[in-house]
C-alpha cells in the first residue's frame, strides 16, 4: 500500500487494556427507569423491556453470558440518556464482570450502541461503544475500525491540498477513506481520530497521481438502501410532546419521497441522508435532522438532542 497509508497505519487497539483485579467490588450504579432494549445475539434481533435496577442488571448479566458462549452481542437502550458524557473510555477489555457492567451502563446513558464479545484465550470481555452502528443488513457490508485523519489523497480529483480527511483503519494493512455523494469527507466534529465505529457501504478503488491504488468506503448507498423501506412508528420518548402518533406508517421510497399514513390520512414529503449520515425528513417532528443510532432489516432507531431535550424514536419494519 502507498507510503501515505503506511505512515498512518494503526493497530486497532482496545482502550483500557489493563484489567481490574477480580476483587474489585466497587458498587455498580443503577437507576430505576424503564428501558426498552433492542439487541442482537449473533444474527438474532430481540426486544426486551426492563423495569428498574434488578431487571436491567439481569439483562446485562445475560449479555455477559451470551458473549462467554461465543456470541457477538450488540444492544441499544431506549431508556433515558444523560447529555453529560461519562469519563469512561469508549472501549474496554476486562476479565472483571462488574467492571464490564459498569462500563456498559455508562455507555448506555450516553445513548451509544454497545457491542460485546469474549476472548476465551485471554478470559476477557471486549466491548466497544459506537456513535452509530448499522447492524448487519442484507444489502451492504459493514466494517469496524478506528477513525483516523490523514492528508487528502492527491488522485483522480486533481486536487492539491493539505486538508485532513477521515479514514477507517480496519486492520494493520487496510485503510478506507470515507466518501459520500462522490466527495471525500473532511475531518471535523463528526469524525474525530480515535473513535471506534462500524460503518457500512461499498468499497471502491481510487488512484493516486502515481497510479498507486487506494481504497474508499462509499457511505452514500448505505443510508439510502437501509432506510428505503416501510416502517411503523412503535416508540417515542421525549420530554416534549412530539406530533407523531404511535402506529403511523412511513413509506420511505428510494427516489427520496416519503409518505406518512395516520388514521387513514396520507401526507407526502421528502427525505434524504445528509453528509453527516443523519436522516432528514420533513414529515418527522422536531427541528433539523435525526441521528441514526441503529438500523437493521427489522428496526430503525433515530434520535435528536439539544440543550433541553433528548428525543428517541423507534420504527419497526411494517408488514403490509
């Protein structure tokens, strides 16, 4: 691979590699809110509503057990989320079950999606908390890695610039430069070095001026192909009263149009995925676009946050 990419090649490391002593009995902080949790165990997607401390703790225990049995577990909670970031690292590697559960609770409160596996060779659970995680979908491939910023490749765009662009390091030798709508993206508030993410799209080949090839992960088709479906609104949580009603059916067409059917009345609008990967739709309540927290063939979870309010919406695949 070209020296530009060798220079920036990263070994994907899990933060917090030092495990805690098994005698760590630091109390686990719980709370009493009700949560609806969507999670995957292997290739199965499941939902469960838990009430209070004991049920939430028991569900996290089951996630630890699933991981120990060899399954990859991912979950997102529809419970209340804190707007204050915790001091926990976005990834963990530990042999201490209590430490893992504390970390999972901290990540859940930040509104992140959590993925957990277990390495029986080391006896450690490995967890990563994602900003957004498209779950396995039949229409595209997903890649997990660490985000890094590199100098923009000087290739078939004919550009000479020192701008920094985000790339996903998925292993020692493979770096995927991120692209949407035919444009290489720029590093900034939405793409910071060090974030571990799962991104989905199509890998394409580009050329540098010296004809050396490099790889691009085109994210554009991901959001469109994953969202273009018929969804039924099944859950809303917000401190402000949203205008949508449970049971509303949204038909997102791949031509960028959308209809919402509620109580026998259908209205039309438009939708798109913006450059930051957010869902923008004039038939959804709230100002601006929505972060996509989870998308799979069965479930779509989106959220908005401002200074005073956090709103999360779940939609499920509608069966006509």
